[in-house]
């Protein structure tokens, strides 16, 4: 059997953990999971583990020398939009410069690089977007992610791919960052009222579907950009209501508001979301419906659902 030696960066994050578990199901992948921590935060998963801060070029080079990957999936990112605005230096180092380092290392050994990117590369004026839509980020996070997309091409012609995604929900072990669905669930479970924007549209993505889509990209050795998200374009307010419905919680606690209700310095694209026909037809990407994704998540976190 031909083994694909896969290096995963940011493997302790939400997507990183899901990808480790997904690839562990297939004997064709020999995985080295890496993250900043001394030890993995996940349990299970048949893979090696090594600490790696992607912003340290000598450490990245050493991992490449030791493991000699055929393919690298970069899940490391500063993915919190507000933190990117507060700390642009770190955001550029992780989301853009580190991608260039990874691309150069890939180029030097002929490895492929799959970069995970975001709907925030778009301005959100006319989503849902296809892969060939013109990026125009409106905040620092989006600008750094777009720079990362440009850097990945330095891995070499037909050696790069970009998996863009949208509002990812799901669970992982010892998460450093929550997500909208878990936040809504947590607040409503404690009967706390919440305000949720009704003027931001997204196609929410279940993390396990995203990991499955990336595995398909690896399997088919795809080059270029792929949009991997759920199919349903809904507002974040409607998403919160769907969470209440599926988890049998009190939807009257959810109050719809406009984005300017929050005193936030960061602007967010109003209407993103993706068209996923390319991924469906080329790699057989089959995301669950939002209801199915939420019900699956309920099983993962052992939470009762509405019948
Ligand atoms: N979550 C979403 O809604 C969403 C939407 C669109 C696109 N994306 C993209 O999806 C990808 C995965 O995001 P995610 O949702 O899994 O976010 P996440 O849970 O925040 O995972 C990112 C991981 O990267 C790690 N990291 C940060 N700086 C690093 C460094 N210097 N070296 C190594 N690792 C580093 C973080 O470590 P710590 O845990 O120690 O901080 C974290 O575990 C990112 O490219 C993100 O931009 C996410």
C-alpha cells in the first residue's frame, strides 16, 4: 500500500482534531499531528505527535527533515476575528508568514500544501460565493487569510490547494475557543437571554463534514480552491433558533439584533456563505443538513434532543 505521509499543523484546534480522527480511519494515511502544546489535547487517533509552533521557521524545517511529508494540511491559525484586530502582528505571523514558510518547505521536498481558509476573504456584499468570486476582505482576519491564500501558491504549480470554509461548529477536547453553536447551547441551557445578529448570513459547516471534505481533497490530490461548507444559507439568528429547536431549549430567550447593536470595532461581512457545487461534483463532498449536523453534535456531547 502507498502511504500518504500527512503533516497536520494546528492539530489541537477544532478542525485539527476532527481531521486527525478522520484520517485515522483510513490505512492509507500516515499522520504526524503537530500543535503548539507539548502533548496532544485529543485522545484516540492513530498518529504520531510533535510540538510545533508554525511561526518558527527552524522548527518547521526540522519537522520537514524528520518526517518528510508528502502533504501538509495547515489548520494552524489565529482564527478569532477580534483577536486579529487587537494583535495584527501575531495574526500576520500565523495566518500569512507561517504559510509562506510551510510553502517553501513543501517546495523544497516536492510536498503538497493544503491551506484552510475562510469566507472572510470576501466582503459579504453578494454571497453565497463560488470559488472564482473576487476576494475583498473587510477586516484584519480576512486580509491575513487572503495573504495566506496567496502564499500557499509558493509551494509550486499543482502543489497547492485551498479549502475555504464558513462558520464552523462542532466540539473537540480542551477547546481553546468556542463557536456560535456551543455558545448558544451553553447560554440557553442556563436560561440566559442572548442577542444574536439577524443581518449576517452564513452557510454553517459541521466540523466533521469539513474534515471529510479535506480528506477527499487529499484522496484526489486536488489543486486549486474548494468551497467546503454546509448548504443552507441562514442568518446567525436563525442558526441560534435552529439550535434551540433541535436541543429542545427556549427560543424565546434569543433576541434578534442588527450588527450595530454590538459596540464592536471590527466589521464583519454581512452575507457570505458558499456555493459548493464544485466540491460536490469533483470530490463527492456531501455535507449533512444543518439539522443532521446539530443532532450528530448532540450525540457527541451527550445532550438530549427534541424528538
Ligand atoms: N472556526 C470557524 O468558524 C472558521 C471559519 C472559516 C475558516 N476557518 C479556518 O479554519 C481553520 C481551522 O480553524 P479552527 O476552527 O479549527 O480554529 P481553532 O480551533 O482556533 O484552531 C486553530 C489552531 O491553531 C493553533 N495555532 C495558533 N497559532 C499557532 C502557531 N503559531 N503554531 C501552531 N498552531 C497555532 C491554535 O492553537 P491554540 O489552541 O493554542 O490557540 C488552534 O489550536 C483556520 O484556518 C481558520 O481560519 C475557521
